[in-house]
């Protein structure tokens, strides 16, 4: 990783000296946005009691086991309180996102316009956030790893307790596909080794995240693969699209299509996977790649999104079929 020693030190000084600190992260929270937010929250609490987490929207239910998840204030359901907290903040952490749009339009505007000093800690390409401190490293597998480095490089390892370590472990585990993606480094494993010394129950975290699926979720996934998977052998691509009605048939809850795109990618001779999910406000798209093809460029250029080379997402206001057909044409042209 590129050295950020000065940035980490300045950030720690700001933690000590600020009056009201707020931690934000992107819409549709995942393990890394929650893990980095909650670990940083617990860490800051040891030095400064005036810290809050404000996220755009609710986490999927498979994160309900996290005791402190209820401490996160949601802009979507608690707008007035969140507006007040942001207005009173003098230090705002922007975790795991590279563009204020990732907070959603209204919440993004609110945070962007705030006079508070901003500290961005992120690992996505092309950051466009104007911040007081920018700790952005695309070679790092997860934002949670960068939160670990903040604690480590400011000589605060003694402050590391189980609630911090558990959340860091969760963030690193989920953003590395359980320590298997190319972005995993020997440092990732060193960090995990240090976290395990804090005596966290790592297998409980795996079980809670990966082996606690609802029956509806598994049935939706099975239906999607049996009935809806379209393979384009010529283009080494697999696509699933699901309509609102199909989601309703399986009592869809937020997070129920999580992992589906990776199941497509797990098929031999499929190198690009895409899912198109019809929600009431438009089509949410996820892209994955095993290499050869960088899906973040496709997501960014053609689907109002972005992400990492091998895992990206986007959004479309088209009809479901239109969005899928457009994707097929782009793939046929081998266009990024
Ligand atoms: P997922 O497919 O799991 O929703 O997202 C995979 C990755 O793509 C995320 O880690 C995030 O970096 C990125 N991503 C997903 N949706 C969007 C989006 O709407 N805009 C941008 N810029 N990135 C996204
Ligand atoms: Mn991340």
C-alpha cells in the first residue's frame, strides 16, 4: 500500500480535536461499508464520545445479528435527525465510496455541502470527492483494511477490542470473497492474524453472513438459475434478469439477490456475469468478471455506475428488457 502515514496521523489528531464526528458510507450497505463504519465508530468512541454513524439506507436483514447496527441513523427513515447531525458535524468520514452520488441524491448533496472537514477512506478507482484528507488506495481489497491501518499506524493497536476486530474481520472477509480475490495480499493475512489474536469468533461471522439464508432467498436463487439464466456461449457471458413480480412471488426482501451474480460467475467458461433486478425506482444491475474484461468501465460508461475491475454495479431507468438487450449488444461488440 502507498504510505499514508501523515494522513493517518492527521486523521487521528482530528478525531481527538473535533466536536462532532459523523461516519457516512454508501447506499445499499454491504459488509465492508458496515464493517468499516462500525469498527471506526467503536475506535473513535475510545477517544471521543461525540461520534455518530449516518447511512443513506437500511442494511439487509442478514446483518441484523450485529448488536450495534441499531446505532446507525438512516437518512431514508430518519431524515430530520440526520440533517441536524450533519449540520452540526465538524468532521465527516466518507467510507467506501468515491463519489457523493453513491450516498443518493439528497443525502449526497447534504454531505457534500457541509462545511465539516471531510476524510475520505476508500479503495475505488477515480475518486471525485474533494476532501481535507484523502486516503484512497485501489490496490487495497477493502476499506476495512484501511481502517485497520489507521489504528495500526497511529500506534493504537492496544485500543483494538473484540467489537472493533469483529467488524474489521467482517468487512475484509466480505470484500475479498472470503480471502480469495486477487486484491488479497500478504498484508491482508497479517491483519487477519492480528484480528484473530483479539479472540473473535471468526467462524460465527462466516456462518451469520453465508449460512443464514432465508428459505425464500434460496428458492428465489434456485428459480433464477433454473428458469432465468441465459448463457451467451459465444461471449462467455451469463445473464439473469428478474421482474418485480418475480421478486414478489418469492417474498423478496432487501439482500435476497446478493451473491446471485457470483453464482453465475462460478460456472465454467463464463467470464462475465450480470444480473438485472427490477425495483420500483428502476433497474439495479450488478456485473462481475473473472478477468479479460473490466466491468467497472462498462458500468461507468453505459449504466450510470462504476466499481472495481471485477465487481461493479449500475442503474438504469429503462424497461428491464431494454436494459438487458443493450447490455447484450455491448457485450457482442466487446465494448467496455
Ligand atoms: P454490487 O454488485 O455488489 O451491488 O456492487 C459491486 C461493486 O460495484 C460495489 O462494491 C461498488 O463498488 C460498485 N457499485 C455497485 N453499484 C454501483 C453504482 O450504482 N454506482 C457506482 N459508482 N458503483 C457501484
Ligand atoms: Mn469496499
